């Protein structure tokens, strides 16, 4: 409940639509046309952070135990060391973390990540 995974320098090879069980292939991407800049270590200036949401029901999601776990998980995910990253990464996209396939309330999930 207190761990996240991170991949630094990731490149998106495919475009997809949907999420969870409804995700499907949309198109391939050409690495030569990717405008993503490189960081000071020569990696793509991207970091993917994997944080697993609890699958929950709307009412149970508001319980103190669930709220605490999810807020802490979000805190851990957004607390990656600047030394690890090499520089500041100004753009964050979380998709629909916990609000889609995990059946969470997207408004509550947004506030958890604030």
C-alpha cells in the first residue's frame, strides 16, 4: 500500500483509446517524429509512475481507511526525488486514476491527487 513503480525516459510507441478492459489499439507512433525533449542524462524527459488504486464502491471509497491509503499512495507517487529525475518535470497527467476501471469517484480522486 506504500509502494509505486517508476519508469524514467519512457517512450509511447502506440496510441490507444479507452482504459481498463475497454482499452484498444488506435495507431503506431514514429519515434523519429516525437517532439519530447531529452533530460540532462540523455533520456526522454518523461516519467511514468505506476500507482495502483483500490477497486471500490462509491460509498466505501469515502471511508477513512480507504481515503488514507489512497491519499498516501498519491503522495508517494508524486514525491519522486529530483535527484532521481535529474530535473523538474513540469507536466503531470494522471488519466482517470481510480475513477474509471476501479469504479472510484473521479471528483474525489482529483482532490486526492491535489
